[in-house]
């Protein structure tokens, strides 16, 4: 993954460099067009992206600037994680609702064209409620929606490894109604927590039932390389996995190995947030003592500020004003 992301990032750097100088000074209009080049390109659908045999890596984002940075780094897909977003709001996923998730989906989609996966927890309701959940998610622009077989309302104990699952039959009906409510090409990802809350046989039984009900992708919770092999030998692709602590390295496997076992989507829903949390904490603690963040000098801050403005496309916005209201 690292090598592919590095190559993609290098290509994007060259594109931006070409926008700035090709032996002659670029016009402001050219700069503006280059700033929006990637946004205007048609993007492959997530369904097409997972149709092959390679794993599509996705990373968690919870605001537009994170989405832009992930895009620049070369990620092909994004993930709006409920657990992470709950922490950002100093609460838990159990207290989130579909409206605030969709609002973020609209904001992220307006800034970044990459396909965005919605972690919709248990779908915000029973089978009847799936119709509004799916319709809202589709209209917010999500490329996929993940629904799990936990009880509602969700409990805080989910975050300490204690799971409470709904009966298999109820989850099957929820998946069926989610599929029936879908109007477009959005993927339905059915997640079972059976490997943590029950046993491996029950997890397989649930996954197979959800697939039969119409789920496009199955998501389970393996912990060891042996778990990944166990699932890969028993379930057909496409499978989706969410990184435990340690990200991809924590799985003990490479993306190629995961791909050979049916994995088509691999999400790290925690590391970017934890890295940001650590950085914010260090920055605020330093500032409270009258000092700058030890990780960034005043000169470095100026460079970062300029880079950030390039990331959001400030030059393109200035060009529009110069052609219109700032003549």
C-alpha cells in the first residue's frame, strides 16, 4: 500500500508542479483550473473498485480537510467512522444520528470526490427504518453504507468489547429492506460481530445469511492471521475488514495476502484520529505554558500555513474573485 500511495502522491505532485511552471508563467485561470482538476475528473465507483482482486485501502476522515489530505496522500476511498466521530464529539457512536452523519457526508463530498463509506452502526432502527436511513445516505452522496447486527440503542460497553447482537432473522430483514430501499449503486455492507460476541461458526452462519439477503460486502472482525485465513477459506469476496490497533501491521499480513483471502476493502478507522489527538494535546499543553508546539517552529508554521491554503484551493477562489468582484 505504501509504495502505491507514494507513487500516486508523486504523480499528483508532478501535476501541481506542471500547473505552476512549464518553462513559462501560468495564468491565474490555468492555476485555478489545475486546482480543481482532480475534483472535476470522473471517479470510478466503489463497486467497480472492489470488482478486481486487489484490496482498496480506505482511511477514516471526519471533516473536509482530512478528506483532502487523504486524497493528496493517494488513498482511493474514505471512511466516515461512527466510533471515531463519536469521540470527536466527546461522546460515543451510540449517541449519533443519521442526520448529522449525512450532513458531514455532504460537506466531505463537496470538498473531495473520493468514494465515502458511511459507518451507520446498526442502521438507526429496525427494518422499517432502513428505508429512510438508506435514502438519506444515498442523497448525501455516500458510496457505501455499513450496517451491523448490534442491538439498538447501542451501548457504551461495545467500546470495551462487550457486544449484544440482534437475532440473525432480524438482521436478515434489515438487510433485505436496505437493499429494497436502495435507488442507485450504493453498496450495502453487512457487518456481524459474531466473532467477538458469539463463536466463529455463528459468525459464518450470519455472514452467509446476510449475503443471501442481498448484502454486497460482508464485514467481520478477525484478530489474527489464522482468523483471516479461516474466513477467506469459507466466505466468498468481497470482504471488508477494519484494522485493530496497529493498523495494517497489526494484522500480521500484507494487503496482497489479505486480497488473496477475499478482502477487497481494508479500513483503518482509528490511527489518524489518535495521531491527531496526540498532536492537538501536545500543541495545547505547550501553548498553555507560553511556548510553541515543539514539533513546529514559527518558520515551519508559515510553510504549513501556505501548504494548507494550497490544499483547500485558495488560489482558485482568489482567481474567481479577480475575474468577477475584485476587478
